[in-house]
C-alpha cells in the first residue's frame, strides 16, 4: 500500500517548519514529463542509454539498459522503454494508458514483470 508523504509523515509531525519559496515544478512520475526534462537530439529524441542509434525518428522518449544496443527507425512520438525482461513501446499521447497495461500484465503474468 502506498501512502503519500503529506499523510504518512507530515500530518503527524509537530516539528515541521516551512520557508516560503517559488520554484518550478514538474511531476517526473511520467515518461512524458521525463521527456520534457531531458536533453534531446536535433530530432527531438530524448535518449537514456549508451548504445541507442536513431534513424529517421522524431520526438521519442527512449530508455534502454546502458549496454543494450537499440536501433530505432521511423518512429514518431513514441515511448520506448527496455529493461532486462520487459520491452514497452507506446505512443506518447497514450501514456496514461500504461497503468492499464501494467494491470493487465499483473492479471495475466503475475508480479514477475512488474
């Protein structure tokens, strides 16, 4: 069960102080927000991985294990995430549906891939 920090800790603490401030905020809990905050190549691809080669692909978010060779061609506005045992390829505009995909994986494959 997950509990937010404000409920789990902050509401019970009696020694908390605040300092008014103003700074930018970005919820890095999504692939699109990670994309927005990452450095991009001249085609708008945000790549996390040492061995990713991109041909004729634009505005993609790519995350791959550092030693995995990934060759990406022809995709536009996709999320491509590779882990040791899972590959996710999803249109960036459908990112909110990833939670549904995770639930479906859990129903069909258990927790092994989560």
